[in-house]
């Protein structure tokens, strides 16, 4: 059972979403402000945090910054505001989704399942980077040279390895060697 944190200062929205998500089979942690949400994410490490943008204490955007800096909890935003600047900032912070209120728990479930799967993919990439420095270095080189984000650079490296029918690590080591020889 996946554990979700839902943070919203509107008690009616919080109650409605939390009850609906519990009925859908999720374990729910509730927070009524950004500071409480941060503390709960730090202490209970939910699988995903659903964050309202405007909350007392820490707003959703600042909370997301703190989650990135201090935890590994992925997040999704929901808001009454459909402002493009908010959406762009959410994307820049690495949000796995951005939803506009009103939201019903039943329509939220597919997005949550998708976000959880994406978060697992990202965790898998991070694990590959942590255990294999050659791959991490090659991904970083692609990020720098091609202007890609980490996931896109990893996918590009993986596709190149497949097309050349070689192991990912072999391709990464060859890229590093080529780079060193080109100096």
C-alpha cells in the first residue's frame, strides 16, 4: 500500500481528498500547512506528496524546494490557480504533476498511480547512477552537451547502447575515453 501525504489548508478539500484516497486503498498522512507537511515528509517518508500551492507556513513551491533539498519525497501540485508561471515553476522544481481544483479522489487515482510509477523510475535511475560512476559521468556529459535533463540524458544513452548493441556501461566508458582523448 502506497503512503501519500496530502497537504492543504482547506479542511473540506483535505477531508474529501483524504477519505476518497483511503477508500482507493492508499495510506494517507494529512497536513494542514507547509511546515507540518515538511515535518511529516521528513519523519514518515511518504511515497508521494500532494501539495496545495497556497498554504500557510510554507507555500507549496517553497515546500517543494525544501523536499528536494532535505528528502527524497516526490511531489505533485494541486491548486485553484491555473497560472502559467506557477506551472512553469512546478515543472522546473521537478513536479510529477499539476492539477487544477476542484479535484475528486476518483479522478486523482490514475494520476497518483502514474506519478508513483514515474517516481520509481527516477529512483531506479538514481540507483544506477549511484552504483555506476561511468554511466553517471556519461549522463552528465550528455546533459551538458545536449542541454537535457537527467532522465532524458539517461534515456538517450540507453537508446544509443541498444542501437549499437552494447552494454550501457561499455558505451559510457567509451564516451568518457573519447572525451579524455579529445582534450
